[in-house]
């Protein structure tokens, strides 16, 4: 790894998970111009990581309110059982 890449790596560690996931997606795409064969799972994981980070940030900011999983699951069971 070059010195420049090492410096970038250190700087990028401080970014929010959603930003890192978006950059990971960009970097993978930049290698071939499209999703490399077999890397769909990596890109999907990055997309989920970005979505989870976005939702966690919304909860921290108070723009959305989470609900306990047991209550949500109970509602789903009642509705679909």
C-alpha cells in the first residue's frame, strides 16, 4: 500500500459507517465499472450496513422512535397467524 493510500485509510476510518459503506460500494464499482462477479453479496452487505447506520442515526437524532422487537413480532404473529 502506498503512503497516500495508508493516509486515506486512516482518514476514512473516522467517517460514519454509512459514508464508509457508500465509499466501499464506489471503490468496488470503480474496479470494473460494474459489480464484479461474485461481489454482489459484498455490495448487498455494504448497502445493509449503510441502511442500518442511517436508521441508527435517525434514532439517535430523535427523528424516529424505535419499537421493542417483541412487540413488533407479537403484532406480526397476531396479524399473520
